[in-house]
């Protein structure tokens, strides 16, 4: 009954019913219970989204206490918050696999813990499925980071059994905190960083990712 925790889809070129925007007729909740602006729901705190070359919508979702996640969004999809964090139960003894209405809960394509083996972090920063030409080794892979990942980015490659994720060091460390990714007109990746935590300070910088030989 509210617009929080959802991916919203609106038509900014039209107005409708006193709103400064219109709602596309094929949104999943048009004519159904709920708010028609909603396209997908069950997120805690989406932080950055991007479209891949084939139109898939990738959304990073910041976790509460144990896991961070990346999702591919489907129309009408429910992504599990607040009974699941990543692929794991959250504040419930038994993880439900569907809503009370029988709709399935959709697992993330990528998750990583706040502590443990492999990649870890605190706050996921969504990136892009790389489609540039400067870094051959990353083409077709999803590049993202964690807020605390100064000096490295995370790379996930899609395979038959899911997405394999690894950490890739950056030769010239680019700040203590990663804030966001960008993409130029050639599909090359930009990284927004800062040396200071929080929303104050003057240490922000934008870096371009290139191969070591570039």
C-alpha cells in the first residue's frame, strides 16, 4: 500500500488523473489491488540499477544485517523482503517460498555476505553488464562493487549454474568508498568514489576503468 521497496515504472511524457506522469497500461498492477506505479516489489533498499544490452534490468539491493544482493527484475516479481535477505531467512524460522497469494518469491542472481570466505562487504553498489571495448576480459560480465571496496571491483559471469563472482583489484586505488557506477556513450565504465564516509566532504572523484595496457 505504499511505493517504498519497489521498482516503479511511469510514463514521464504524459500526465494522468492529476499526476505529473501517467501509468503504462501494461504495468502488472493496473486494475489489480496495489499501486499501479509498481513494476516489481519485495526490495529493501535498491541502490543503483542498469539495463543490460539485451534489455535485462539489474538492480542491487542493500541488505539489513548479513547479505547483499543483485537481482534481475521481472514484471510483477516479488523479491522476498522482509522475510528473506538474499537467499536466506530473515527474522522468520522458516523461509516462505511464495506469498500468501501463491506468487513465488524470486531469489537474487548474486549474493555475498558481510563476513566469511570469498567476497564480502557492507553495502552493495550496483553496476553494469559491461559492453565496452577497452577491457576484453570483462566483456559480457556484470561489474559492481561494495561501498567499502576501495581498490577493487566485483565481477560476476553468467554460467549454466548461475553467476560466478570474483574480486578484481584496481591497480591505482580509487578511494575508500565506492558510491556509484556510470557508463559513457561507448559503454566504458566510470566509478564515483570518495575518501570520506557519509554525505559531506570534498574528496569525491570519478575514475574510468581501463585495462592495464591502456
